[in-house]
C-alpha cells in the first residue's frame, strides 16, 4: 500500500521555524518528483516547493524563495520542508505529494497540483503569537 505521511506541523511564533517531514511507505520517493502544497480555507491549493526525481533540481514559488527549502533523505525515504521566518500568512494545512506522470530528470519538478497522484493527509501549521 502506497502511503505518504506528513509530520512536524504545529504552533510557532512569527519569525520562527518548522521542519515538515514526508515519510513514504510502499514507494521509493527518490524515483518520483515530490512537492509540498498548502491550501488555506477558501483558496486554491498552491505548490510551495518541488524537487525533481533523483536529485535533478528544485523549484520554488517566487514569493517563498529564500524562506522555504525542500530536500530529500534517501536513506529515510523521506522529503523535508524547512520553513524559516514564518509569517501568520503561512498558517494552513501542508501536504506532500508524489508526481506519478512525468519524464525523469530536472524537468519533472512541478507546482501544479493536477500533476500529482499520491497525496498525504496533511499537517497543520499555525503561525501566531
């Protein structure tokens, strides 16, 4: 059974940091492009960062460059999202997802949620003082 499980969310003060984890079972993540998405109530799900299959490269939403970093841990079959300088506007549920239709390599990175077929259940991030 293929499963992605996010963890690491919680309550943090503005300016603080969190590291979200996406652990996989039933699938080897390094073979898939992975992205983190977030969706605030009443808004469309938006891609945050993505990482290509293997270590082909990363992509970030322009507004989040410099604050968020995506990375893989092949040994733990996991992908991480390091979030720094968090703002109240970052409050929402964060999801990791694996892209299931792609051409392997640097071009496989995507921030379009319709490209992704395997999703985790999400983890809540709340930025508040």
